[in-house]
């Protein structure tokens, strides 16, 4: 797998976006979709978790070894972002009908000062941000296949984000990397 850690970055307030971070993202999407044991308890998408245990949306994911391709991306992220991820929550969006409601990621279980990195594989999907206090303020950021977006902890305190329905859009996987505080 090819990871481009020298791609140019475009910074927004508390966001880092790198396009073309994973060069062969479509083949990785196909491999993960075929080889992952998916949790299907969520209505809108399938999930899986690799690395240290993780509690998410009322579900507990046990520790699981990271596949080599995900570990390679984790290592590349650690070289360019202020986090050393030890967990990757994988979300499989079958098509444009698959969604994620507006939410702010919990940072209680994260190493202080670290955020969440989202690596997008497959179809471009739009990540919508809405201010928590001033709900009428929204910003849309397309996440191209192979890109990474890093959200600092401050983003979670000011903005909620989500993936809305987009008709005619193909399959997408998001790899969400976190540095979770160890339990012991």
C-alpha cells in the first residue's frame, strides 16, 4: 500500500485535510469489505474496530489486531499528526443512502490533546459540520477517496459533524483513528 505523507495540506480552523494520502484506496476498500468481520447492529452502516477496546454508541468493541494495511496507515498518521493511534473504528457505507447523524466525538477516553483522524476510502462523501451553539452555521467538506481529515479536540467542543444521504454515490469506508487512554 502506498501512503503519501508529503501531500500538501489545507488547514481550516482546527482541521487538517490531506488529499491523496492513500494512493490505492479503492483496492483497500474492496479488500476490507471482503475480509472484515462486520458488526451489523447499526441501522445505517456496518462497523468494525481494531486495536485496543473501544466503547462507541452504546456498543463495546473488544481488542482486535489491526490488519497490516490499517497498521501501515496508522503508522503514517503518527508521523504527521499529533497522535499515535491505538484504535481504528471502521465504518462501511454501502452507498449514498448510508448515513451518520450529527454528533461530536467523545474525547473523554482519548489521550489529552489528541483528536480524531478520518481516512476515507472509495467514493467521495460530504462531511457536514454544524455549530453546536449556533446551529444555523453549517460547513460542508467533501472527503475524497484516499484523503485524511484530522479533527482536533477543539472541533468536538464547537461543532457536530455527520454524513447525510447522497443519492447516486458509491461505496465508502471511513477509518477513524484515535489514541485511546489505556485501561491499565
